[in-house]
C-alpha cells in the first residue's frame, strides 16, 4: 500500500513514472505554451486591427463632416476593404448614405443602406439599416419595396419604429386602413420606447380619423420604503 512505502520508495516510484512519461509531459507543456502564445498573438492582432479601423473611420468622418464626397467615398472603400467585419464599416455606410441624401443622391444612399440592412455586423445595425432604407424608398415612391425592406425586426425594441414606417408606406399608397392599423400597433407597444415620437405618430393617426390608441397603463413606481 502506498501509504506504507518509505520516503525513498515513494521517490523511486515518482522517478520511474517521470522516466516513462516525461516526453508526454514535455509535449504537453510545449503545446500549452504554444497555444498561449498563439492566443496572445491573436489578441494583439485584434487590438491592432481595432486601432487601425478607428483611425480609418476618423479620417472618413472628417471627409463626411466637410461634405467632401470624393474623399468620403475613398474612405468608405478603405473601411470596407480593410475592416469589413468591423462596426466602423456599418457606421461609415450609414454616414455616407446620409451624405448622399443631403446631396440629392437617393439611389446611392439606398445602395449603402441596403448593405447595412442585409449584412450589418449586428441585428441592431441591420434593423437601423432597414428602417432608413425603407424611408428612402418611400421618399422615392417605391412603397412596395419599402414594405419588403421592413422584415420582422426580431426585437420588441424596434417593433414600434417598424410599425410606424410601414404605416407611412401604406399611407403613401392610399391604404388608410392598413396605415391606421400600423400606427395603432406602434403606439400600443408593451414596452417603453424612444425609437418613435409618440406625439407625432398619434398626430398621423388622428389625421386618418383614428381614435386615440389604446395605450397600456403606465407603470407606477413602487412606494417608498
């Protein structure tokens, strides 16, 4: 029994085990260190790419703020080619679309908004892209296309805004009953939202002859202890 072995006997057993398994131990240490080294290298690479993306975005943003469309387009191309999976690219496409709209280039704006709506790095970016794309399409009187762009957002927080913009599309098509329904659903959201102007949506509903939306009761604060 091991607990009855002398210290010398136990030491000999340990030495024998090490002689038999030392190669495997050494290999495990090397592999472990190699994996750690690789992880550290990857983390440093990711940090460096994030810094580079931030710097490229700042250069791009300066061009946008200065209304320098050519420089902004070049900056956007650099972001898309070097940092396609970065949120900076989504932000850049949204900003460039706005610049295009300000310069009366709705088709170009729609193209970049569709990229965000279809391929944004997060669900939030995709939903923002869809909403802005739909508004541009309504402006272009492409109302059926706008409705197609407003797929299910998959998020209760975005649902009221999607209902509102669907209502705008239906209103532009002369489908007042459908528009009224969408505005009512926007106002009847079960969760608080800051993505719509409730007063403005209510005014649009009133213009359609709709009654005030059946709003859920406001949550009351718990009594003070």
